[in-house]
C-alpha cells in the first residue's frame, strides 16, 4: 500500500472515530438531559397523558347537640362524570343522558364536546338516577362517590347550623364559622390507561394534612329537645298572631351556653336552595330592633346601682301625659297612672315613670351601664354575621332622646344582646359571653378541646341584681303585672314585657300599626338558671308583648321544667360513625367487576353499612329522611324512633333497607 493510500486510510479511520465519539457524546448528553435535567418534567407530562387525578372534596365531621344527638353528618352519594376522549358519538350520548337526568341536551353536548379527559355531568344525584345512567352502559361515562352533607332533623336549628355548598365548604351558620375545623383531608383518586386505552383504577389516597388543625366533630351547647320545644312553640305563636317572623333564645345563665336559638319561619337544610336569603337569616344575631319596654330593666339597674332611686321612692306619673322640651310623652294604650314606686313602674310598664327615673341619672353614667350590659357592641358569640346594634354616645342625647331611651326607643339591639343582658341580672350582675360550641372531639369521641364559660365583666353588684330581680318577679307573679301570662306552673319566674313601634322611614315617624312584641325573663326567680327571650315581629293579632310573647315564654319554660328538669350531661359525646371507603368505578361496568376495584355492598355486614342515626325522630321525619337518602324504611311501633337495623342492598342497583322501631316511651 502506498504511503498516500495509508495516509488516506488513517484519515478515514480518524474521521469515523471522531464521528462515533461525537455521536456517543450526543447520545450521552441527550440521555443526561432526558433522565436528569428534564426527567421530572417529562415524567409529569407522561402522567398527564396516561393517568388522571381527581381530587374529591373532603368529608366533613359531625355536628352534635350537647347530648350526642347528630345534627349534621356526611353521607356518600353518586356523581356522574365523563371522559370526552372516550365518547365517539357526542350527540347520542348527550341525548340519552338528557332523558335520564333531565338536563338540557345542548348543554350536555357542549360539555362533552370540549377537549380534555374529564367533565362533570351531574353532581350528587339520587340512587335512582345513578342506577338508570349505569343501565345505559355508555362508553366514557362514569360515577364516583362524593360526600354530601345531611341534616337528619331537617329544619331543627337550621339557622344555627347553616349549610355547605357542593364543594363541602361551609356557607352559613356554624358550618361556615367552624369550616376549617369540620373539614377533613381531601382525597385523590387516580386512574390510568392500558395499551388498549381501557381505564385502570387505583385506590384513593390522602393528599396530606390540610392547612390548620385536623378536622373535629363539634359538640354544641344546644340541647336538641329544648331547641325542638322552642321551635314548636315559636312557630305556633307566629302562626296564631300572624306575625312576620319570630325569634327565641334560651341561655344557661351561669355559663352563657346557648341551649336553643330558634327563628320562624324555618327551612329544610337538606333543600336549602328552595328557600331565600330572607328566611335563612339568623335574626337572633343579624337583625336589630328597637326593644321598647323590655329595655326598661337595664335603665332601672343603672338607677338602683347609682343610688338615684330606692324602692321607697314615689314617682309622679302625671296621669298619662308628661312634657319634655316641647315633646309630650304618653303611656302606652292611653293608660293613666298617678304615684307609683319603682317596682310599680316596671310592673305596670309606665313610660313616664321610666323617663323620670332616667332623668335622675347622669347621661355618661347611664351610657356606661348600658354599654357594660353589652348594648352597642357584639357579644362575640361564635356565629357569623353578628351585628352590635346602635347605642349613641351621651353627647348626642337631647332631653327627648334620653326620655325615649328610657323606654327603649332610639336604641337598636339584637335578641341575643337582650338574652345576654337579662342573664347578667339573673347571674348576680355578672355578664357572661354567650357561646354555641361546648367542645371539639376527635374520631374516638375524646375531647380535643373544650370551651369554658367566660365572664366578661361585672355590670352591677349582687345586691342590686337581687333588688331588680324582686321587681321583675313582681311583673310576672302579680295579678296586675304586664307579664302575668308568662307564669310557669310550680316555678317562680321574673321578666319584662315589651311592645315597640317600628319606625316608618317612608313617613319619617313611628308606625301606628307595625310593632315588635317581646318578653325577656328567667327562672326560677329565686335561684335563676335559665333565661328565655321571645320576640315577634309585626304580629297582626294580639300586638302586645304581655299577650303574644309572654305566653310563648311560659310554654317553652314549662317544657324545660317538666321534661328537662335534670342536670344535663355536658361530657356525653357520641363517637363518629366510621363509613367504608367507596373507590371510583365506571357507570357502565357491572357492580361485581373486581378489576374496577368496586366496593361490593352486597358482601358488607349490616353494621358496616353507613346509616344515619334516626334515634329520637318521629315516624314522619324518618320516612322523609329515608326518601331523601334513597333508603327503604320499614317501621314498627309508634311514637319516637328508639332503635334501628340497617340491611345492605340485596344486589347491584338495589336500595338499602333500614328497619326502625318506634316507642312512645322515648326520652
């Protein structure tokens, strides 16, 4: 081989070696780039192409009354979704789904035509609709179990409990106020595709702890039976007086615990969308009114504490007409009183007598006492939407303003403020902060945190409180007292009536027709334990506090005395109902397909199947709840539900059956 040929051969070998080296370096660089530099990005891209992750909204913990009765719980319901990439005939699928679900066909077609691999079709459907969709056997249409809030007692404490949205977030009431505490961990549900494009399902896993503390059951200060009695009597009063609305607050005097908070009209929490915002307002904390004569005890308390009057003083009530700087003050209902003692002023509810008593107190001192009772500021109760009312500063009080204030005009208050202030009188002059939640408990029923009674301040001395209580007792116990219809059989009571004219802003004067009637009192008068406040808005019949509101106080109190005359077990807490997990499954798949990871309900024990607690329900309430839950109810006996046994569905698509026993001896 010539020298030239050898040189050319070496050149070619060198060139090939260089080319191989460059190729090797390139491949190595590409591998490093794919595996290390872009590995995580490409992995995520592959996951998005071949798997799907659906975040299910978290379940919520229970809300219980103070005796462990469930007021709010979570059940599993079916929702329907689709994978548009798996649907070949969008119009046909939309047409068939529309007939079953009652959803507009064009809207369904538009949703199914969008690019992507997921879209919701219908959320939280009835068992019947889920069954019918499954029977269609549509490709690319699936179901998933989602948590849904359920309120076993429907209207009971509806304004207190509030409700949640479809995303399991609290929207009103305690559901909103304690939203972060009631939520649990959300769930991720994954599924992928095999080589043929079929879905492969994986078990649901937690996404990790939510921000803040773990969820917990709420144990309320509310007593379900007292709440029921309050709502029953209030609704009857609103109906009989043809009132626009009504509100009741029942409070434990010594602790500030709210035992009942009722509003009428009420609404079904399981169908809250059928009600309007007006009905859903918790008027006990969100609405203010001019209290009228029910405000007089607090002005009297200031006069007694300041020494401006004594029980032996005599007030000239001017035979029903008294001029204040050119304005004439008159007694309600054209009454005419002469000389009255302070106790008689309260007992007969004399406006003129109260004006003259208020004139003996320095304006700044009166304002200080009224503010100390809590008027003009929020009580800080653990409920959303509370307002503080209006108590103007003493510098703004003209003589006529002071006169009007003495009998409850020119000041606005909430029902809860009146209940809290009246309880302070009964509690030897100590104001307590009202509260709704007794404790938070974990899944074992152990109290994770407990809320203790909180004294806010001393408003008046124990001596003054007892003197004023004696006067308020006379209002109820005397035959000529305005509150005599508030009497409780076998128990002494103390309190005050109220009738206030509503201001007509269109006429810029107080209405002669529209009034607010009220009664605020406590019992037993000699050893106070319970405060009850009743307010009726615009009653058309019997528009006087002593006639319309006082009897409601009497009836509710009688319920408490006769049926609940025992110490309430504050530590009794019902444990959480553990529900089985329901993994995602395709609607078109048979319920027994093991490869879909389906939870076979027919193999579950009765004790394992999730069931609401019907204990204490009436038969009508049980049947209604069963209808709403998609559960077949079988009943025996009469009265109240005392026991139940849940039977799982007999087969795919069948409804569970609950056998409920009733007894008239339920306590």
